[in-house]
C-alpha cells in the first residue's frame, strides 16, 4: 500500500472493486472487523507518513518514526458497502 495523507476511496475506470485507505489506529484490531464486512474482498494494512523509509512494525510501534498505522480495504463497488466501511 502506498503512503496516504487522508482516508479516501478510489477505483480504476474498469475496476469492479474500490480501495479505501483509512487512518484508524492499530490495524491489528481493525483488520478482523473489516474482514467480516460483506463486500470487503481484501484487507491490506500499512503505514503512512513518517521519517524512515520502509520501517518494520517494531520501529513504527516504538513511536520514533512518525508513522501512522493505516488499514486498507479492497471492496466491491457499492455505495451500500462504502457506507458500512
């Protein structure tokens, strides 16, 4: 997942899915919640911001890299699903 500044939804022209990148704190807690939503096809988490390229989890959790944790969700194109997320 690429670095993102804000939560948003995006999709390619011919894509049947959209991607939501959400800043919501610890993605280990949020991944299971998003994974259970009907219409979510994939949950992929990562980090945003920060001052260290490609940090590992331990470095981010130390609080010294300036990164935020971001859960990313791939889901079926649907306003109904988007509202649930």
